């Protein structure tokens, strides 16, 4: 299950990178077509808006590429005794995959929260063993298994 989950996370992260790259390519085309227009102030405003959107997309792309690179560092076949980056952690309340911040993913009918090792809940879990507990926002979680 952990390898399939890892592959799904890779697919999602790669899809986001590809989508952002596609949007940036469309923006470049839009800038080129705006450049051919000679509508004066309207032309400059349109071009500035496209440029701002391009910068925003470039920042999002850099973040998505960083997430993908971080994910690629994880070895999905590795098992753990304690909660660490790359661990699939089952608790009495939810299942967490300590990897990158992708949010809730449904894998084989099970909701799994894919969280960064820097997230508050992951920080509460890191270093703990099966059977140990931690508290998050007044809710107690008991770790039932670690893969």
C-alpha cells in the first residue's frame, strides 16, 4: 500500500508541475500576441497583467518542482521503527504519510493525510514509536502502526 501511495503522490506532484508548465507556455504565447498589438495604453496594461500572472505562475511552478524533488528523495520500500520522513503512520484517528504537503488522498478506499515533515502534526509524531501517543489541538492520537 505504501509504494502505491508513494506512486500516487508522485503522479499528483508531477501533474501539478506539468499543468503549471502548460499555463506558463500559454502565458508566453499571450505575451507574444499582446506584443503584436499596437493599442497604446491598453496594450501596456494587458501586457503588465500578463507579466504579473507569469511571475505568480513561475513562483507556483518553483514550489511544485521543489515538492516533487523532495518527494523523489523518499524511498517508499523503507520501513521504520519510529516516525520519520517517508513513514506511513496509522493512528487511532487517522492515517498519515509523512512526505510532502499534498493534503488528503483517498487510496484504495482509505483517506490518508499526506503531510510535510515540517507540518505541526508531523512534528508531534516525529521520533515516536508504535503504541506511543501525542496530542494535537486537544485531541489525543495513539500510533497503532508505522511502515
